[in-house]
């Protein structure tokens, strides 16, 4: 489906416990991502059971969702780095094609 005026890129979303969020941000930066969005205190149900989004004692114990968009040529290396990180810590990663209206913001 052609989307006139939009540029195809790759969106990467990672959910990790707060203490591992800095490592995800480092991966984003190291791969050349120009920015990211971070949402703290997310909740959900997964292999580790139900996680509530409220912060109990500190932000390190809560789940965090980090989202970035990169050009397709940077996605493979970023995904590989994040997979290594997730092999050693709990979390989940979603990778999808996306389309942006201002590609210069992501390059």
C-alpha cells in the first residue's frame, strides 16, 4: 500500500524493568537513533505474571516502555544489540515497519 509523502522506517519498542532502561537507551544511542520516547510505570501480563503500573518504592522496580524509530539500514544492528541485552535480562521487544512524515527527524 503506497503512502504518498511518507517514508518507511522501523519502529522498535522495548519493555524492561526500570533498572535496565538505561542500557536500552545506550543501545538506541549507540545505533544512531536520534531520539526515543519513554513511558514509565506501564502494566501488563506476561511470562512473569501481572505487573502493575504504579510505582511502589522507586522507578527501578516498575516496567518501562521505550520506543524509537530508525531508518531501516540502522535497524538490524540495533535489534541485534537489544537481543543480546534481553538474553541477559527480562523484557520484550517489538519491531514493526512504520511510516513517518518527517524523515529528517530520524536521520
